[in-house]
């Protein structure tokens, strides 16, 4: 009989490439996988239950405050059913107490976790507690063999299901450095992570720099599964013509950034570098919190003809956009250890399309870029340095072409087809 896996993720699961890869790999290996995510009530097309073509099932819990009244209603219905069957008062009391334990104690534990991990606004606090509680309820509706929590905000749900209510294996898959990342400034995250780690069977980190950091914090070295994408070969397929779509002259090279438009990613430095770049048009593909700020900066600098914006595109279509670029930007700023230690899936997405990069000089990124000679590393905090990196690639087309060929060769090494063997090996060892 195949092992059953319950995986938690704290998003809508509409564009999470890493979780998609992991669920697909487990399904292909014979595991029965259910992914519990969050519904978006604003998106009428998003299904509460989705049978994915890859073979796993997605369950999305409500992101409105509906669950607590349902819990109370469930307990009342259970009690009425018991009384109807003429059970003794003593048995009834035990049954109701058991129901209270199964439902309300985990709810209170999750509420406490939410109080620690959530935004201080009371409405947000209760909403997140409601979502977490629904995840636990959904996670208890089957007899799973393994629970898999992606990041710190789903680890309490995994602990309640796998350890407090059942005795099952628990995987903690940390995609980020939880104790030093944007928006996670309080020391409480480190305290909670250290506490939660007492319950897990396996921890997965995204690269060895982060694994070493974890060892220094907590005294053990996690398993490492890199965030490499599937191999794609967009050069062999038709593509979107970005020049035509954005009315960019054919002779102008496209200087591409793709991904979330968020703070700490050096994007305002890229815009500031534009007047110093000899030629080309910077194209941003993606959405995010600071996108309006970037658009205002472009307005203030009066460089509309040299900076273009596109909304995010589905991850499976992205390579057909990427292949239009002359180069790609990966210019994270060193605002926290999470950024400094990043490998960045974006780096490898450029690689799959044979796009040389202008990249920050952080250890994991620099190791790949300079080791494989697939781009140039610069000071990502300095617009002048960014412009110098771009101009170098513009002025050396032959070397840029060599970097392009190097990227094509490197994608045979840095890909999920290779990395998933490591991932599946972790699962196999849990049952040895």
C-alpha cells in the first residue's frame, strides 16, 4: 500500500514552483499526496478541491472567519447524536470531552501560535488562527503516514496533526531563513522555531549556507534540497515576442527582471542604473508591493521609453518570455541573512533559457555564476556597479554568447530531475 502524505502550504498554491515540484516528485514515486493550501474568496475560479494533472489533490481552506461557528455546530450535532442513541450520561460526557480535546485543544494551541506569528491586528490574528485550525481539521480527515510543513507558519499545524493527535512522521521544509528575513524582525520567531524543532523528524534547508547557519543556531545540520527548476528547453519552442508586445525596437536588447516586485531585491537600484546603461530596455515581469513605487520612480526619472512593466505570468509560460532577454537581473540586497544566503530559483530560471545574468556577489549565487561563468557579479547596492555589469555584457557580445552556451550546459547539472533524487531519498530513509 502506498504511503499517504499530507503537505501544508501557507498560500493559495497558484504559483508555488517548489511545492509543485515536491508534490509531483512524491506522486511519481508512488506516494498518495494531499496538499492543504488557502482559498482566495476573491478568486471565483479558484477551486476548493482541485485534482491536479500531476496526480495529487489540493484542498483549500476558507480564508474567511467561518470555521469556529462550524466547530461549535459540529460538537452540538455530535452530542445530539449520542443522546439520541440513549447512551449513558457518563459515556456522553466522555465522548463530548473527547470531541472537545480533538477540536478545541488544538484550536487553542494554534491560536497561541497565531498570536505569536501573526500580525498584531485582532482581525488578522483570528483569521490566521481560523485558517490554521481548518488546516488541522482537514489534515485529520485521512490516515496519513507523513505530514510535511512548508515554512514556519505551517509547522504548528504539522505538529498538532503528526505529534499531538497522532504519532506520525513530520517533515519541516524551510524555504527561507525564518529568523532573519524581511517582515520577520522579532526574536520570537527564533524562539518558536527552536521550540517547534523538538517535534520534527526531518528538517530540509534550501542550500548549504543556510544549513550551516541552522547548525550554528540549533546544533544540527539539516538535509539540503536545492530549489532548482525542471529542465526546460525554450530555445526549441515558439516564444512570446516581447519586442512586439512592448513595442521595443528589435535592435534594443531586453534587460529582464522576472519575479516578485518586493523590497530588498535591488529593483530600485536597477531603475536608478538605467541612465548609466548604454542601451537596452529594462523589463520587469511580475507583481508585488513596491511595483507602484517603481512606476513612480520611472515617472520621476522620465525614462518610460527604457523601462517597461508586465504583470506576472503563469510559471509554465515564463520560459517563453525569458528567452527574449539579452540578460537577466538577480540583484538582491543584503538586508538580512535570508537574502544573503539565497540560491534563488530565479537564477536557475535564467539558466534554463540560456540567459546570462548580472548578479549580486552573495556566496551561493556567486558560486554558481562565477563557477560556471554564466554572468557577472556586481555590488547590488550600487546603481553604478549594476550599470557597469550590464555595459560589460553589452560591450562583449562574444563573451556573452559564451556565457549563454555555458548556461545551457549548466542546466544539465542544476535541475530538479537531479535534485529530486535527493528529496525522495530523504523520504525513503524515514521508513528504513
